[in-house]
């Protein structure tokens, strides 16, 4: 396919731009992988042991007082415990008595490792290789579990209330309870009879007591005049006081009478309420005499417990969503073309994900445009004018290059991943075979089955992860179409959301 000088210049510019973009992305990936291209700040390596890391992963941030002071290099198991190896700048002056916990920036993710300085006592500065014991900050899952336990305890309390109310009902709400009350009154009557009998048996002692009282009365008669005179004087004083405070005393008596009337009213209300409760009327009466209230309360607690469990499960799933952003460039060797892909992958679970890609079309789509031009010419023949109508039919074929879109759903079954959906703006299917701990992947794609000019588009290739987010690709494209068939080779980069946040955190702000 011969090209004009203008097309060659355009292809050269696109290739230079793509190479520059790839170099920039490789540099960003190296920064994410923390490969020291130049001399970096002095750091120390520390190890933190947890019972559970709770979503902490490689490249997670290490913070102290809210400031990023390092990164988590790797997370591994040691003696059944999770150990996080972190790289911390030496200038942070990390102390050996610092507390360590796992925190999150939001409900759906953003987990980081946080060091909390202990200001109550001094300690030595941590050295390279220091070890810490981490503590887990209660998250939404733990709170939901505690809430569920609380609901269970409330349900047990409701059962106890029902049991107590049933006991009260059994005591005072049936004939057996009335019989028991009658027996108690008979026992009280017998007790009074026994007291009367005891008094009769001790009459002599009572007589002696009466004689002593008579003697006391005679003595009192001798001193009575003096007491009476004093009582009279006291009465005089009391009359004087009453006369001067007659209105206040009258008001006091009136208030006492009013209080007595209110007390009688309260006692009547209490008696009425007690009768209503016994009859099963009102909220308390229904709680004591009716099982429906307890059943409704139990249903409510059960529904709330199920709602909390569903919310915990949903937020657990939301917290596990992973997002990837990447770029891939492939050079079509036989066609001297360059194909670029922008990739977005959303992975809600480890065994499935959604894939969105945007790519340029190096071949384009050929479209034929037709046009008809009609003309009329007047000719004079034999004194008559005749119109001759002619048609000029033209056809023009034009190749249009438009962006290609892919939107696929992928599901993994062991080492095999199956994909399906829209592939480069056409319906198709694909499969990926992962080997060597997912470092080597073989890919096969088939799509565009309804093209009248070409056979279906088949593509076979491989991918090898070089380091962290950088990978290489190679294979053959357009296998069935000989005039388009070409070997390709390329390089790609795929960032996780944590890597992107880290890269933006490294951009200098100029003091703002």
C-alpha cells in the first residue's frame, strides 16, 4: 500500500508522539515501583505484625499525624500472622513505642498504615529492621457485628419481659390468683386471733402494768397545775401567733385539703390503670396480657438484624472494588502502522471484571459514496426544439478512520478467563490463559463477523509482565485476511487506583 509523503510525515509524527508517551508512562511506572533513578531520601525498613491486615496491600501509604512518610513495600505471612514491610523516611523520627493501626480514608477503600506517636513517655528512635505489633481499628464490619449482637441481646430481653408479664398475668389474672389472695387474708385473720389469745393469757401482767400507770397518774396530778399553767401560757402565745397569722394558716389548710383531693384522684387513677392492665387494655396491658406485642417486637428486631447484615455484606463488596487505568501501544510491523489503546478496568471481585478500551483504527472503514448529475440540452430539429437529458454517475470510495470502542464483561475460571461483548466497536468473544502466576498470558480474540469485504477479525498474542505495571505484548493480527495480516509488538502499562493516587501525590504544587 503506497503512501504519499504527507501520509509518511503524519505517521512519523504519530510514532514519535507515541514513543514519547510510552517513555513518560514507563517513568511513571518506575516511580510507582519506587525504583531509584536518582538519589532518594534516606529511609528505614520496619515490620508490623497484625492478626489481619484488613485490605492493606502493596504500595499503600504510611502516614504519621496525617502526613505521608512512606509506603508499604509488601505484605506477607509469618507464623500464621500478617506482616507488613514498610519503608519510612528517617526524618520522620519514628519512635519504638509508637502505636500502629490500619485506617481507611473512606467507606469503600483507601486503606493505609498509620503510626501514632506516644507522647506520654519517651523512647528511642526506631532503627532499620525495627518491629511493631499492630492493632486493628474497628471498621464498619465490626460495628455491624456488634450491632447484630446488641439486637440479639434486645431480643433476649424481650423474651424475659414476656416471661415476667406472663408470670404476673398468671398470679393476678385468673381464679387461682384470687384463691391465693383469699388465703393470705385468712392467714392475717388467724394472726390477729392469736394476738388476742396471747393478751388473755397474760392478764396478770397487764394488771400490774395498769397499777403502774395509776401510780404515774397520781404523780402527774401533783405536777399538773404547774404543767397546766405553762400550757395556758403556751396557748396564749399560740393564740397570739394564730391571730397574727390567721390568713397564712387558713391558706395552708386550704392547700392541704387540695393536696388531699388530688391524692384521692391519683389513687383512683392508679386503681383504674391497674384494672385496665389486668383487662389487657392499653400498651402496658397488651404487653402483659397479649402475645402480639412481643411477636411484633421480635419481628422488628429480626428485620433490623437482617437489614444490618445486608448492609454489611453490600459495603463489604463495595470495599473490595478495584480500578485500573492503563495504556498499550502496538506496532503493526507488516503494515508500518501504530495502534494505541486506552484501558479502564473495574474489578468488583477477583474472578470477574468489566473492561473498557478506546483505540485508534489504523485500517479505517472503506465507504463508497455515489452521486448522479442530470443535465438537459435543447436541440432544434426540423423547426422543433427537443430536450436531451443526460446523467453523469460517479462513485467515490473513501476510507474513514474513527475511534474504536470495546466494552466487555470477563469471568475467570481457574487459569482461563472468558470475555464477551463489544470488541473494537464490533460484537465478539475472547479468551485469556494465565500462566506462571499470571506473569504470562496468551490471548485470543474473534470479532467483526458481518463485514462483507473481509473475513472475521482474529487476533492471537501473548503478554509478559516485566515489572510491576509494565508489560510487553506480541502476536499476529488479522489472521484470516491476507492483505491486512501483520505481526505486532508493543509495550503497555497498567496502574491501580492506589498507584495513581501516589503519582498525583508526587506532583510538586509549588507551595500552594
